[in-house]
C-alpha cells in the first residue's frame, strides 16, 4: 500500500514537473517573439511603439525596425535618396513617418508600398529635386503631408505638380507647402486633392494666384501670409466667396494701395473669412506705407505712381531700341568700310576737279589780257 502511494506520488510529481517545463517553454517562446518584435536598430532609440534615429549621420533608413513600430523618426541625417529598398519589410502598424532635415533629393517610385497604413508623412527641410508620382500606393491612407522648406528652386514646381496630380492622394486633408520657392502656382495643381481642407502656402514667394487654382479642393483653412501678393484678383475673391466656411490668412504681403484696390477693400470690409484682416497694411506707395487697409481713405488712392512707372518703362524701352538701331548702323558702316572709303575718294576727286575749273575761270576773269585772249580763241 505504501509502495502504491509512493508510486502515485512520484507520478504526480513527474506530471507537475512536465507541466512546469511546458509553461517555461511557452514563456521562452513568447519572450523570444517579443524580443524579435522589439529589436532596436543601431544608433536608434526605441520605446513603446516609437523608434527615433535622429542626428546620427545615417545615409539610409535602418532596416531592422521592430515590426510593431507606429512612430518612426529618422531626422537630421544625410539620407539623400529613398527608394523601394528603404523599407524592405512590411510595417503595417506604422502610421507616422518623419524624414525631415536629411538633405533628401530623390524620392523614388514604390518607396512607401510597404507602409500601407501610413497617415502622416513629414518630408520638410530637404532639397527635393525628384519625386515620383508613383511613390505612394494607389489606395494609400496619407492624410497629412509636410513638404515645407523642400523645394528651393522654382523649376522644381513641375516635380511637385506631378506628385499632387498623380491621383494617389485622395485622402489627403492637410498639405504644408510653406517656405518654398513657388512664385506662381499652376491653375490645376490641386484639382486631384478632393479631400484637402487645410493648405499652408506661407512664405512661398507667391506673386499671383491664377484663376481656378483654389477652386477645386474643399478648403477650410488657407494660409497665404508672408508672400509677395500685391492685390487679389476679382476671380480669387469670387472663389473664396464660394467657400463661406473658409478661413484665410493674408498678413505680411506687400499690398499696393492704389485705385485698383477698391474692389479688394470692399470685399475685406464685407467678408468675415480673413481672420487677420486688421493686420493687413500698405507697402506702396511710400506715403501710405504701414497704413492699415481697413483705415484707408478712398480719396488718397491714386494711380499716378503706376502711370509714372509705365512712362519710365516706356522711356527705357525707347532708349534700348535707339541704342540697338545705332549699333546696327555702326555695324553696317564697318562691314562696308572699303566701299564707303572708295566712294569718299571719288567724291573728293570730283570736288577737286570742279574746284579747279572754278579757279581757272576766276583767274581768266580777273586778268583782262587773258579774258581778251579767251574771247579771241573762242572766235
């Protein structure tokens, strides 16, 4: 009986030990899975679902990123190019990607194909010269795109236009194009952004807004501060009126306060869309500089300065035309210098012969003896 109890106790101990070993094995497998999931790349800092690889002089995106990464910061490095090899494995949990300040020049096609749930993308403070229209998935989820300080040459506007018109950013709601050298925006640059509600064009050297440029997107916030706008065309104000919920910022532009600004002043006084309307001031003419637009006296709005400018331009143009005619005339003289010289010699010889004939007749007329001789010879 004792033997039987001893045997049963031994069996129960073995069973308990086996269960304990099984639990330990499961724990180790789970730990290994967790460690493989949370492995952190060199020169990076990882915590929770965030990976930061900042100011480490990297020349490429680290590849050994944890599979559960949600927020990725690779900023302040020297990554001039990103392509399809930059994200070789799928990061389905990644929603926020920050790649600012990397001196980036090229964004290749399919670079974000392995980031199917990307929502916010920051490419600011770079020097983008090539940006493939196929960089994003056809059905991507990008809602916020920051391209501030990334296009430093007006010629790169074609690159930006190809990206925005690719048709792959239909869910984009916020676009930051501030601090770029844009100058003049094409009239159809935003037509494919059917969900865009927030657009920042602050300090982008914009001198004019073409008809239809801001008509298509359902904008709710538009930032046009610190550009080079001199006035607002009637068509732009009409487009703004079609979006009554739109809030606009216009301060910091060099407004020209002359007789052509009457319509804009009337619109500013009757509209509630310009949130910084009290900060709009004149830049030209100098007599009205820093004068708030809402406080302008219509009697002081003149166009004399513009006419003077037109006349001055006309005088300069006339001077250039006359100078060009003079240069052409001198060139013709130079090319025909031999013929002109021969012609001048012929004229000189003819004048000399003519003068000698006059001189001979004068001598004959002045001496009576020669005059009688001449008459007799004629007889």
